[in-house]
C-alpha cells in the first residue's frame, strides 16, 4: 500500500474570515502523489502562522522521506506527524517569540485501496458519497470528550462557549498521540478537509446543502467559504476538496 497517483480533481480555498487579522491556517496539496495536509495554527503574534507552516513543511518532508524509503502510508503518516510535532515543540521551546505555539493537523494519502488519513486536533475530514456526509475524524476537544461520554447532548454542545478547547495539538508536548484511519473510496466520492472556521460556522446539514447545490469542487470550496462568512466568519476558514475520478 504505497502512495500513488489516484485520479482526483482538487480544489481549495483558504480565507482570513471577517474578524481575524491574519490567516493562521495553511494547507498543501500534492496531486501527483495523492497527498494532502491542512493545519490550523495557534499562538500569539505571528506564532500561529509559524506553527502551521512548520507543521506542514516538516510533515511533508518527513512523509516523502518515509514513503520513498519504503514505509507504507499507515506507518509513515503517524510518524511524519510525530516528527512535525517534535519540530514545532522544539521551536516553541527555543525561541521566546514562539513559546506556546501549536497547530492542528489533518492529512491524507490516496492509495489504490482508498485513503489513509491521520489527524490531531479539531480540523476535520469528511467523505461525501451518494448525498451522505460522513465525518471520518473525531475532534480532539474537551467538547467532543463530553459529548462522547454522554455528559452533554449534541444540541447542548452547539451552545457551549469552549468549542475550541483542544485536548491534543501539535507543539504542546514532546510526544503526541496521532489518530490514524482508513476509508474506502469510490469514483465520485468527495473528500473534504477543513479547519474549525468552517465547522464552527456551519452545521453538517448546511455543508450538505452546499454540496447538493450543483457545480464542481471549485464551486463548492468557494461556496462553503462564502457560507461560513455569511454566518459570521469568526475564524480563518480553509476548505480542501478532492473528488475521485
Ligand atoms: Ca481555527
């Protein structure tokens, strides 16, 4: 199961939103290799930008080295995320300007059998198939822990003020636990990777409405960002879409 070129149409939009002064989200698509990664940075001054970019640069370099060296994506992905974590953590410790910086990360590698993915934090991966939207990642947030434990309902969860409180993020500690998964894919399936600036502004059924509105991946990416801004645009919004050929 090595990374390979699986035909897909890609589209992405990253937008600062209506409130924030800088866009601390970042993403990279490597269509030839069927690889994608998205990160949402956090930290004062410019540290969020630095954390997200460093996470992506390190992740991509490490993933390429591991896969070129013969590692299979299910093993290479979490290792590359761990090394990205180590880089962000070390930078935060060695430079006072970057103290406390961190980032979420969600990444995928297309393989003949489908998609291998990994994530840390609350940036999400969804699969859209046959009119049905399925969230493949589970947020690493205090809120998700409470919902998962049945302590608050999903309805109550929409009202809580601490939606963004992460239980896991890159750069916080020397070690990181990485969730890894595999999804099968069919022709026509759409993968959606996004930062919480999309999902804090739109419920899943509002994302579905946009995906049902016709057009192609470019129209949906642009439309989803416009929808998030129409709902307030309180955070940076990044949407990456891939439709399998
Ligand atoms: Ca965010």
